[in-house]
């Protein structure tokens, strides 16, 4: 996918959103694969060009502290799946 944004002179920042439909998700070690995708960003002005390239993974991460019958849990959830023993650092 490619996205382009023209930024007005004098602006200090810009945001480009690129939709990546159905990427293979990155999983913590022991829970699945860690697929990576090439990401490239190029910034071009009248007299300067700069580029950035990295391999990136796609995932969602949230902390579930929804109270239950035993109190308030501390559950790390990756890609909508609870990560077992995450608090112990087993999957760090």
C-alpha cells in the first residue's frame, strides 16, 4: 500500500494513515508467529530528502482490569487473547 500527503510549509508535523486490511498478526513468543512487514517513509522537500525503513508487526495490546468475583485482575490481552503468565515476564 502507498499513501501520500502534501504538507504545507511551516507545519511541524503531519499524520498519514495507511489501511492494511487483514494483516497477519504478530504474537508473543510461544503463542504464534511474528510476521513482519516492510515499512518505508520518505520525506521530500525542495532541497532535502530523507527516508526511513523498518520491519514492523501488527498487533493489538490492552490491559484488562475488569473486576471479577475475586477482585481486579491484571490481564495482558494481545490480539484479543489473554496472555498467560504475562505479569511474570514469561513472554517478554
